[in-house]
């Protein structure tokens, strides 16, 4: 239980010291895993270390270390967000230096983006001579080993370290969307993956009705970066980041218009069918040679 003196009667200074020591231990273990390329295992430790230092003047030190892990993992959106948090919190300790480090990390992220590889991208392996059985297999980008300029690629349960010329990027992960529905002030989006698998519906409020939020929600389900998701609406429009309300309304209008047109076509077909039946009833099936006789002639056929 937290008290004004710290935790469970422990003085605040002792409690803070214990938390700081735990944060350092977590960080050191996370960095050890990071050096071994075991990024997925390192990440929760580094995030926990940052959480423990949330109210400490040393927070920016941990944020900088967390940013470097995100850069190694090619989670560039997260790296940028953490760097921006460093800029906001730099006043706590050694402000000028912390701002310089954060800015340098943002520049590194921008350079990395130019290479076009992000965490979660799907790739196809090729050109391996030592493991030719892996050629043609699909893998997932999990990060980059900076000291060796190689990439961490997972292939099912295996994790490989490959040169850039040993794999090619697969097409974007496309999510085919249906026309969104508006319910109780919320917009509901349903979609299917490129392989036809149905994804869980995504619900966005009007305040969050933006393409980047929609992309992020579907990326979470597909376990990849939002940047590798391509969203396509039923009318063939591939959406870019920005507000969605106008596009959603347009899609609903198009759907309503298509529904009305279908009703008109159906009614027209029904009317045509009735007219054809009425016309056919004007004749009966009595054959005299090859001539069909009108019903109103009242002629009996033999």
C-alpha cells in the first residue's frame, strides 16, 4: 500500500532508491538481450524500466535507451514517439544534452525510413547457399543488427540474420474494407485480410475517425507496423492518412444509390416478366399445323 512516506511504511527515499535499482537491473538485462538480437524479449524489460523511472529525473536516460531498441527493431513510429517524449521531459536533467540525443535519434529514424524496411513487413527469402531449403519461404522483418548491417528475419519458429540481398519485400498487407456503419455516434469498420480471413471489427469515435487510427487498429490484429497496412474501400479507393468522415458519408451515399438502383432494376424486371406472362396468356397451346391461334377466337382444335 502506498503511503505519504513511500511503500508499506518504507521512507520515500528508500522506496525511490529500490525502484531505481530495479529499473537499472531491468535495463541491463534488456540491453544484454538486445545485443544478442533478442529484441522481442528485451522490449518488455526496457518498457518496464522506463515505467519505473516515470517520475525520476533520470527518465530521459531510459527513454533514450528504449528509443535505440525501437530503432534496432525498426519500430520507427514508436522510436519517434519516444524521442518526442524525451524532448518534452528534457528539462528534468541535462536538458541540452538530452535534446541533442533525442534529435539525433529522430534523424537516425528518418534515414532508416528511406531504406523502406519496417518491423512486421513480409519478405521472401532467396539466394541462400548454406540453407537452400529456405529459399522461397516467407519471413517477417523483426529488426536490424546495426553492428553487422544484417536484418533479423523470423521464419515460423526460426530467427535468421540475413544480408539485405537475401530477401525481397512482399506486397503490402491489404485490408479490404466494407462500407462502414454509423451506430450511436461510432463508426464500425469491418475488413478482411488479403488471404480472405475476416478481421475483428474496428469501432472509432468521431474524435478518432482518422485513417491512421484505423490502420493502427488493424495492424495490431495482423501483428505488424501500421505503415505496412494498405486499406482499400469497396469503391476501390485506397485511403491515405487523414480524416475519414467525408469519405464514410460518400461511401454510404454510393451504397444507398446502388441499393435504389437495384430496387428499380428489380421492379423493372418484375414488370417485364408480368407483361410477358400477360402476353403469353393471349395465346393457348393448340397447334393447327404450325399456326398458334389466339384464345379469343374460341376455335377448337382437333
